[in-house]
């Protein structure tokens, strides 16, 4: 069986909160002749939890048959200088031979660019071991930061990051991208189109057995509208709360027809709680709940009648598409979804699995929420099952792992 090392600073397993893309791919790769070892940082993002004991430089652990190598990095919280320090520490630790001594030699190495230094470390290791390097592009650095207003196009930092990303693109045997239109960004940087492969996020349907219908509710009980995930700048949750304020105003004191449950953590959570208080959205209308481990999401999702996902109105950022973990979990749970997005791809619309509205439009979002409430349980069930079937045919991690194995096999053939 061939062996791949996957370098992802923020790789997670299901006992932690957040996306587990590489864990899910690794679970299914052995069926296709590959075994994966995930190389990640010891400090969990965004919680700041340190996985290693004092003085412990690294630890090799196995979760459900998938090996994780945790490399020591400094603890931090938020997105400031501590996080940047952690990125550099991770890359430095990853290229130290002593830290990787417990791993079997790789046949291929994937460097995943949640930040580009992890991918650069992957390229360096592939060069050392004389094996092919595959570059996985999760965020288009620095373009994402430019489109969000955090970097100025043409600045020294931007030029340096462009040089680094171009270096990695041109030295990779393949460039994997989570975004369906990222090829439009990557190919002009000197990469042949046939070397750019779309490999979306997805969902492991083993975690979602046969769809369970929403619990029966008496007429006076509000519909449960659920969001789980990050509470950050890019999530657009302040618009969702404003929409809930409009829903409340439209009801004119007749009671709450829908309760929004916001499950997760992030730097914007306290501000969102203050906003909800200003809007008079007490617990009957909006509930804030802590993040839960990924393993608990499927059971939690069964409590929902519907889900909602919002993004900011950043057309340049989303012109290459979206690939959000939570969206695939929503649809796997066989519940209708309201999505507020103008991205070039829209799995909800493709599947007929809910309602799409423009981003940052609280009035349209409020109307969509009330339209969903007005549907019968049977009508909502039809939409939910359509989303589930779409996941089964396109986004199941069994399918995606087979595609990844195919890409790696092609690379190995070319190398020979």
C-alpha cells in the first residue's frame, strides 16, 4: 500500500470542533491502495487548546485508524501575531527530520495551504525524500486577503506572497483546489490547465445513516432553524440576526414561529450576542450555544427542521466558488437549507434543496425564513431529501477519496 503524508497545520479529528476533510479522506483511502499520515500543529485553532504535555516536542496518535503527528507550536488565541508565529513554527518543525522519524517514508506528499508555509514545508520534504509534491489550495493566498480588505494589492507583503504561491504552483505535479472555478485564477500563473484538479469538500455519509425526519412538533412550538460553525467576520451572522429582528417585527407580537440556534465559537460571538440583545431577540427567538465536536454534529443536526448559511457580499472573493464544510453536513442531514450567497456555485439550488437569497440582504433573508416556516413538513422533507441525494451522488467522501487516489496514482505513473 502506498503512503502519503498530508501537511495541514489545522488538521482535526472528529473529537474536536471544526472541519475534518483530511481525516475523512484518509479514512477511505485504504480502499484505493493508499494510506495517509496527517501532520498537524499541536495547538487547536481556534480554541487555543494545547494537545501536548509540557516539554513534549511531538506525538504520533491514531484516530479510527488514521495517524496524526502533532508538532509542537506555541499557544495563541485569535488572528493576530500569535497565529502568524504559530504558522512559522509549524513549518520549521515540519522540516526537522527528528520530528518525523516515527513516520514511514512517503511515496507522495501533499502540502495544504490553509496557509502557504505549510505547503512550502511540504514541497521541501518532497524534495528531501525525492517524491512528488501535490499542492492543495484551500484559500487563494493572498487573493482572499486582498478581497477581504486585509491586504493591499501591490504592497510588499502581497508581492512576497504572490511570489511564494507562484513558486508552489509551478513545482507541484498537481494543484488540488476546493473551489470549482479556481482554475481561472491558477492557470494564468503558469500552470497547465490539466494539472489543476477540483476536489471539493464533502461529507462522510457513514456519519449520517438513513435520513431521519424532523421531530413532530405541536403547532405552538417554533420551527428550529440551525446554524453551526464559525462566528467570524466572513460568516455574515450579523445580517442573519438583523433578518431575525425583521421576522419578529413582522409577527407583531403573535409569538415566535421560528427559533434560530447559533452553535459555535469565534471572535465575533460576543458582539453578536450584544446585537441580539439590542434587537430584543431573547431565547425564544435566538439561542447561542457552544461549539461541539465534529462527531456530535450528526445527532445535533437531527434536532433541526432547517439550516441556514450566510456569507458576506464579496463578489470578487466568491467568483471562484465556495466549498463550506457545514453546507455539506446540512444537506447530508436531509433538511432544507436557506443560503444567502452570490457565489458562482450553489449546491442548494443545484439540488433543489432549499432557498437561495442574495448576501447581506436582511429583508430577503427574513422573507426566506418565513417562506420556509409556511411550508408543510412534507414539503420541507422533499427539499431535504433532494439535498441528501445530491450528497450521495457527488459529495460523499468515499467518492472524493477515490478521486484523490486517482490523482495520486496518475502522478506516480508520470514520475515513473
